[in-house]
């Protein structure tokens, strides 16, 4: 599987840890929110404008900690088509890593509480991110109807099937809602494994380890078209097995040669 070098900082301060990149990330988040809302107010709150800002955003976040980003298996995405991406989730850095690694437009299903944050929440909503109430199953199902609208527009959607970050690195039990969303539209699910993010920012911590490396590996699409409701459990098992397979093989792939897309 070919490996693409998406981001390779020229300066690598390995092993040093502090909170400065976290505070910078807060500033970048406010910056991108204000800029998108300004574009929105001017009548340019488009998918393309949001994509442009998000490309700036994920690079700034990772470069603030001298973090390298690699991706493998991006050829599994069909250009111009929408996919549901499902992966492990154990770090705050998973989101910028997915933003950088997925080819084309991508939006996230994220916890509803973030949409209540002034400025940021409004920008999240306007740019197409999808809120999810993890405590209210019925409400969550209704909220995921917005994900269907996003997918119909040709934008990829990342969903953490675990519903929250893993605290021990293991792949937790899966929630059903995201699979219902993919099945409702017959959209293929792209399995993915994110390696290295939790070593840079562990769960529930704010200190950043400089000079880290994140690799996002994508597997072949799992088709959902023509699946009936009774196929849900086998589909979930198939996606889980595909993600775990990527977790087991990524060590051999991480050192594969690739070409630099950004230095």
C-alpha cells in the first residue's frame, strides 16, 4: 500500500512536551471560526470556502507541534463520490489527521456540546459539521439525518463508531446510528486506523509531545447498498474486522516509501 507524506515539518523537536501547541490550537480555532463566519455573512459560506479554511487549519494544528502526517490507501476513495469514514478514536489530534488524510471534502459527526461554544459552535454548524447528542439516542438518530444531507451533497462524513475517545487505545463497542446512516443511502464505509495521535496528545491531557508522527491507513470500502435492517450486525462486524486488520498491518506499511505533498 503506497504511503503519502502529507505533512513533514522541517524542524522536529522530538520528545519535548508542553501546552503551547494546545493554546495555539485554541487561537487557530477562533481564527478559522471568525473567518468562516465573515465569509458566511458576505454570502460565501460555501463548502469550497470551508474546505479552504480547513486545509489551513489542520496544517496549522499539526505544525504547531512539529507533527508529521502520513496516509495510506487513499486510492480506496472514489473521486466525486461520498463515503462514510469510520476509524478508531483516541486523541484530539484524530480530527486534524482525518481532515488532512481524507481526499476531498470531509465533515465530522461531533459531540453536541461543542456547538454551544460561542463563535466556534456557530461556525461548526454553518460549515456543515454534524452535532450528536450521545446521551439521547432518539435525538441522535434525528441529528444524523443531517449527515445524510451532507453525504447527498458529495461530502465525506467521518464518524467514530465507538461514540467517544478510547482511553486505553483499544477499539470499544460500536454504536449503531452511523451504520444506519450509511445503509439508508447505500453509501460505502471506508475503514481507517489512526496510529500515533494518542502518543502525541493522550486522552484527557493537554500537553503535546513534539516531533510525533501520525499515520492514517484506509482500507477497501465496505459496501452498504441493498443491505436490509437484519444485515446491521454482520455489517458492523465486517467494519470492525476491517479496522482491526488495518491496526494489525500498519506497522509494516508505515515505513513504505511515498512522495511528499507538503514540506
